[in-house]
C-alpha cells in the first residue's frame, strides 16, 4: 500500500523491492539516490533512469538539460510520490534513448554515469555538452573536467571558436578525447608511468596518426591546441587531495606561455589558470620573482585580456624594484542574481579563496633548507617557491584572507604572502597610484594658472568610484565637476553638476563595497543627465547633454556616445579604468591589441580636453601620447 496505484500498474514486485533499497539509501543520509539501467528486452539504445529524493521532486527544467547534455534524448518522464513512515518520497522515472549506439552496456557505465549526473546536479561539474564524453568516450566526470577546463582557458586566450564548438570538436572525436586525457595522465599522474617520457611520445605519435581521420580542419586545429597546451603545462593540482583526502573541486594549471601557439603579446614568463564551476581565474608573471595585485574582475568573457594589460603595466611600475610585474584576476560565475551586497561579497570571498588555493597548489614551499614540491605533483619546471599577491580592485580588504590561506599551507612567506591587510598598508585607502597621477594634474593646472583646490573645473572620467585609481582621484578635491564617466557597464552623464553635492555622493560610492554608477543618487544628477546601461539598444540625449558634448544627434548607441564623451570639451580627462581608449591616426585598432575597446576608441587628435591624466593602465598608446 506504500506505492500508489499508478506505480503498481507499471512495476513488478521485484522492481518495488529494488526501489525500497534505493529509498533506504536516502534514509541513511544520501540526498539523492538513483539507478541507471537498461530494461530486459529493451530495443537498442533504450534506457531508463530513476531518481529518488525525499520531500520534493527534481524539476524537469533542471533534470532534462543535464541528461540531454550527456547525449541522451528524454522520451518521457513519470513522477511517483510514495509515503513512507509519514514522509514523502519522490521517484522520477525517465525513459530515454541514446542515439549514438544501439549496444550501449548500461551495467558497465552505470557507476560512471550516476557519479557524473550527481556531480552536475550538485554543481560540482559544468552542465554542458562536454558531458557527452561520459558515455561516448567512457570518461569519468573528472576526466571530462580536464578537457572542459582547457577549453575555458582557450576561450580566454582569444581563440575564434565558441565553447560549444570546442566541445563539439572532442565529441565528434571521442577516441581522440580519450587519447588527450591519456596524454594528460601520462604527463602528470604521480603513479603508474615508470617510463613517463616514452609513454608521452607513444601517445603523441598515436594522436598524430589519428588526426588523419579527423575530417574537419577546425577540429584538427582544436585537437592540436589541446596537445600543445597539455605539453605546455608545467604542473597541475588535478591529482592532489585536500586534508580529508577528497578530490579538489577546482583544477589549477601552471603553464609555460612560450610553448602555446597564438597567445596575444606580451607573453608572460609563467601563467596559472584556475577553473571551477563557480569561478575562473588567471595569474600572470613576467618573471619567476614578480609581484602584483589580484583583481575581482567583472569581465567574464575576457578577464585574461584585462589581466594581461595590467601585468604589462605592472612590469613597468616594478622596473625600479627587485620583483618584476605580475597580475591576477578572477571572475565569479554564480553571483546571486537578486542578492544583497553582503551576499555578493560572501560569494566573491568564497571564489577568491578558491582562486588563492589554486595558485598555492602549484608553487613550491621552503621547509628549512629544502624546497618542497606539493604532494602528488609532477613538475616540468625548476623549483618555484616565490609567489606573492597584493590587493587590487574588488579585493582591497582581502589580504588577511589570503594570508590565512598562506598559514593553512604553512607557506614559508607567512603573512608576507599578501601585502596589506590588518598589519600592512591598505592599497585603496592610501591611494598611492592616484596620488601620483594627481601630481601631474596639479602641475598642468598650475601652468594654466588654475588652483584645483580653489577653482571649479569640468572633468570626464574612465572608471567608477569602486576603483582604487578612479575613486581616490575623484576625491582629491571638491572642485571637480564630473560631467561624464563610463566603465564597462554604465555611462554616467551630469551636464551641470553641483561640485560639492556630487563630491559628497562620490565619497558615499567610494565607501560602498563594489559600487557602480547605477548606485548614484538620481536626485543629485543635474537636469538632462542620468545613468545609462552600455547594453542599451540606444540612448536618447537631452538638450543639456548635447550641449555638454557639443553634438547634434538626439539618439546615439552607447559606443558612439562613449566616443563623443572622450572627445568632449572639458578641462580634465581622468583615466582610472582598464583598456586603451586613445590611439594615434597612424595606428589601426589591430595595432593597439585591445579588441574589447575597438568600438569606443578614438584618435588622439579628436580630444578636446585641456589636461589628460593617465592614472589607469595603458589608456593611451605611446604614439597617441606623442
């Protein structure tokens, strides 16, 4: 009587006994039980999958994409609710078809499939078409993660192929996918390869031979890129375990960029890429001994481009000290959509912690007089114990967190791992970079007979108040009349601002964690102004804005509006953002090497500002400055 009539009509007593055993798994503490099987006398490719869960069913909108991404076509689903000892148990019964093979052995792949599904459901694995390789190539969910994580890195390096196309390339060639994973294991598995170099040579030769069978030139290029990047990998934490002996939820690769074809210049000396379903991050070093900040980036699609530009600038800044330049950045992929600032900050800290763990997993430590490589790590580089980080945009208060992780790893640097923190200097509070750039503003204004502390002046800005350079710079004096600004998300326009009122509002934004222009009090914006999204289809311009920018157009797309802002007749351009926005007439956009900003960049001869302050990184090309 425990089972409803609909269930009893479909299933035998033997099936019910089996289902009761699965329900017992729930009673023993499992949050999800399941069984994947092929019914007796089922036609070729036909499969069944049952899910068991207390109190609530798994929504179809969640389950169907997971199953379809594993290469299965769901033909139907039937839910059953069972009451057992006063508690509800839901059984979801899926009828499925596997179109790629008629003789799939469900018993052989059962455990591998169920582990993969469970980890996708828990969010430990990406839910995408790479998961087809579990059935087609016989890979485990973690082995699939190797190919997925490298593909995520490829996307950051600017490859022309989409993530879906990269997945399609290995899905169309499952044997090749297997060999790529074999190559990775041969290079980095700590055990099982006594003749490691020979094994690698054999696998590469087999891949080269099998490439003749790959019909698509693009797929050939993608597979070769996998091979090159695996061979350029110096270390990985893939085979490491945490303190509880469990596999880590993120994968870290230390890379030699010089061996990866087609990377944008300049090439870092060393690179670390960390992937997880919830965050991704990259750390670039211009030499083994290098330092620089870790940024919480908003640029999910091209954060490596952002970090590369920052590393280049940091290299110049560090020219007069011993460590060369480095820079790191990470993005959070699952920020709470409608979360509070506290919720967003908590997720950011969680991602930051994961990223720092990933970085420390692939560097050495010093114990007494010895340099020690992490356990279960095969390395192809020299000893490398020097890794330090610093605060940057979005992470100004995170140094204590990083140093607590350093302590957890018993790192030889101790709390010198992350500069700043409770016993160091707060990068943002001191505002060293902004103060230096402000000195140049004072000098130029002095030459024009203007005292920026006594006389009001107009300015346009690149950046926002949450940034170190932009935020500190726009608080140097209360005489700034900030008429326009933009960052990667918003355009801010305030045609005739009240200098003192806007100064107070900028202070508020500066002190608000992760603020944006959207947080600006609209009641303080002058007539005709506002805050507009850069994603808008078009922006209607008020008469006041048209007068400010000295233009006639009544409607502009955001990119055109930004170009008009850059060319506005103001006293000061304060660049506190990321990207190259001004080039010379002799340069093409390709010469600049910043594709993200090609659509908003202007020629230097279009500027009408009296003074330009480059507090940000690489805002002008060198020829544009001249």
